[in-house]
C-alpha cells in the first residue's frame, strides 16, 4: 500500500497500459485501480432481473419444460410435528 502511494504516477501509467492493477496490504489483495474506460463499463446500468428474465423467455421456447420436472419434486409430507412449541 505504501509502495503504491509512493509510486502513484508509475501506477497510473501501468493502469493506462494494462487496464488494471491490484493493490495488496501485507500480501492480501485490498483494492484494484482500473482504467476509466473499464470503470465506466462496470457502472453502466444493466437490465433488471425482471427485464433479463422477460428477454430470456422471449428468446427461448420453454414449452413442455415443466413436464421434465414433474417427477423431480419429493411430494412426501414434511415433519409430522412442529419444530417449536
């Protein structure tokens, strides 16, 4: 960490050329310095889960898929007694 602080200009040049640099403290990774381009890609809002699921269902035919799983679920009753009284 102290080395990264002392070598900040060199660190930034390395990030510009390689895209990212991992910083460690006492041998354990604690941070990543990344290029602005990579950061902006990460910050872009992606689809919500509902949007992703809707898109998935639009792109894939799931007809008959429920029949595949009919015998998978264990339909035996659960515990006969409540866990807590």
